[in-house]
C-alpha cells in the first residue's frame, strides 16, 4: 500500500475546498493500492470532514500546538483536531522550521501531543542546499530524527510517517535523483534501527516530498526504501494529482 499525502499549504478557502473535493470525489475511486491523505488548512477541515464521510480518504492538518492546553492565543490543540475529525498532522515542515522558528524540541513536543490525542504524525525532515553540497545529509537527518523522536516508545512509531523532504527540492522544480532519495531513506531506516530496532526500521513508513509532478513521477515510482509521496504544489491542480495517483497505483 502506497501513501500519498497532499499538502495544500495556505491554499483553498472553505468554499474552494468544497469545490475541489466535490470534483475529486466524482473522479477518484477509493483504491486498495493507495491511501490518499489530504492535509488542509484549519478553516477547511469542517467542510472536508462532511464531504469525506464514508470515503477512505484521510483528513489531515498541517500543524498542531506543542502544548496540550494553556494560554496559546491563535494555536490549535491536538484534542481540537481530533474532535474535528482529523486523522493525522504534519509536523516539522521546513516552512514551519524556518519561518516560524520551530526547533527540534518543539517538534518533539508536537509529536507527543499529537500521539497522545490519537492523531497520526507525518514528521518532515531534510537537509538544506548548503548541507547537501557539503555532504551533510546523513548528519542532518540523524540529528533531526533523534531529536524529534526522543522519548518515544517503539510501538508509537506505528503512527508516525517520516517524510524525507530536502529543503532545496521543495517548490523549486529540482529533485534529488532516485538513487539519492533511496540513500536518504536508507539512512532514515538506519537511524530508526540504531535508536529502536531492526523491526522498527523495516516497518517505519517513509515518504518522499519535494517537487513531485506529473513529469517526474515515473522516475520515482519504484523507489526501494520509501512507501509513497508528499505532494505540495502539484495537488493544487486536481488533474495533476489524479495523474500522479494513477502512475503510483500501477
Ligand atoms: P512541493 O512541496 O511538492 O510543492 O515541492 C512539498 C512540500 O512542501 O511538502
């Protein structure tokens, strides 16, 4: 089973979400080869929950507060997301790490809050261009993963998907080669093995994200160490998303 996580970022108002989902539901047939997950803005969750009822498509959010409760004006808690029908949440996206200064400690707290509230987690990790150019991908992935997963029990990894997202590939149209993605995903599995177990490293779900589109999906559909894709820009065009899904389903 492959996982396709669509990250809509700060796009689609609630009425645009309704329009998009009505078209998606008319054209997409639930599949036993692909789990489709839609990570929508908070304001779109209510309409999406209503429309996705009785379908196998999972509803996701793009962030969660790092505290369970308290004085956090403007934040959304894990319990609120759960009650809104959300199944999983993206944590540690590079846009949040950079622009909103989310560090590994906050990311670790967010993961714990999400899991405690029965939410799955998509944990994003990935190196910058400078790290890539100086061959530090391995070190960066190791550091991010060890810090983010600190204090977790092995069985909690069942509810975590790791998204390998090199920062330099996000929204740029540039991607690593299939070999490089495989190497990075293998590194991720090694880190899981060192910190948890061989079994956990085999079972952990990993997806690749960064400039996946209809033109390049073919070259990545047979990656050896990953289980799917996180798709940003390409999901905004429904026809492109459907085409990518159909390639992955084959
Ligand atoms: P992209 O975004 O597919 O537009 O590169 C991926 C992401 O931000 O997760």
